[in-house]
């Protein structure tokens, strides 16, 4: 049975899976794009979950949250943000800060629901990866 909105109380193994993938080498050079393929939506939705943000702030938040591993170019995230907005997972509005107009993105109710599904999928994937890698490293 699927746990609805259970992601707020995720077990620590998700943290361990994420942490185990962020080696010092990755932090120095940034993560290879193919490792993030398929997970960009999850990362973007998670980055704006706590508070709305504009594109550059989302890039900065992902860099901070990943301890420098995810240093994504803005050109990578803007098409994804637009796509997530068209899918009604994000909503945006224009804001003016220090004389600059910026589009600020926030998570919608549908985005919150889909984020929960993505996190359930990630938990399943991370658990399987951890199981295989732990057994492989023991031998």
C-alpha cells in the first residue's frame, strides 16, 4: 500500500544513498549530467518545496543542498521549470526585487502530490542500489 505524503518522514537510507553518490571528486568537478538524467524534476520540485524561488536561487539552493555536487547551469533548469509549469506541477508569478523582474516558482498541490510519488520511486531505487552495492562491496 502506497503511503500518501509519507516523504516528510523518510528513513535515513535515502540520505545515505544520496550521500554515498556524492564523492569528493564529484564535489570538485560537479556531477556528470547523465547521473542526473531522469531525476531533474525530482530535484527541482524538492528545491522549491519549502519556499518559492526564482531560477538562479533554485540553482543556488540545489548547490547548497547537495553540498556542491549539483552545480547545474541555468540553461539546464529553465526549460525544465517551464515544462513543470506547463504540467501544473509548478506555478509562477513575476516579482520585482532590487529593480529586477524575476519569475518566482512555487510548488502546486499537484506538484506536491507528484513529488511524493517521485520520492517513493527514489526510495525504491535507492534501496535496490544500496542493496546491490553493499553486497558487491562485501565480497
